[in-house]
């Protein structure tokens, strides 16, 4: 087996795994980001609403 063939097979074998990781990882990251942003936003909103009234 040539080195080039081995590299090509390596890429072919690794590509689906990488794509799967990307497909699983992106929504997970987005969900985490949205949850964090929502939590911080809610905290700021509640804090400001509470401090608005004297």
C-alpha cells in the first residue's frame, strides 16, 4: 500500500466521524449558548425591575 493511498483512506475514514461530531456539536453549542444568554438576560431583567421601584 502506498503512503498516498493510506492517507486518502485515513481521510475517508475520519471525514464521517468529523461530520457527525459537527452535526452533534453545533446544536449542542447553540443550545448551551442560548441557555447561558437567556439566564444572564433574565437575571439582568429581574435585577433591573427589582431596583426600578424605590
